[in-house]
C-alpha cells in the first residue's frame, strides 16, 4: 500500500492511500513495520483499505489488528464513511463509540476531523 509520512501537531503520521485491504494480522504487521521504520506514532488507514471482515466483530479481525497496534504503542486512525456497516451492527457502533473516547483507535469521517482531533490532543 502506498503511504506517506509527515509531521502534524507534534506527531509523526504515516498515512496510507486507498489500496490493498487488511485481510489478516500479517497485513497489520507490515503496516506496523512501515510505521516503526518511519518513526511514526500514528497510522492513518482509509476505510477502503479494510476488508469487510474488519467490521464484523465476530471475525475478531478488528480486535487482533487493534491489539497489535496497541502493543507497539501506535495510534490507528480509520478514516472515511463507515455508516453502512454501523447501521447493521449495534456492537460495532458501540465499539466505535468506545474507541473514539480513547487515544489508541479513532474512527473519523474525513481528514479535517483527524487534523482537528490531533490538534486538540496536543493542547490537552
């Protein structure tokens, strides 16, 4: 997946463009390796890069991927419209709500929301 690294509000960010999908933990390992190589603390992944299984919590893919990022001290930001999978799952809606209350995993609708949230975190 093509990615670019940059500094934003005191954080090193590795942001991916739409491309291959996360299908396994191995895919997450590759992204984590890229992030560590760039000395990033935040990884931004477009919704288009995630397989549909990511949003079906019973597959455990989301939990496995998020746990890997957490273990390495990396924030994962899922960027884009997730309204369709949220409509069909109360558990997913709750997972997203809880994730957005913390600092390790954010689900945000667009890049401007990401930039704003990262800026607010810096001032807190």
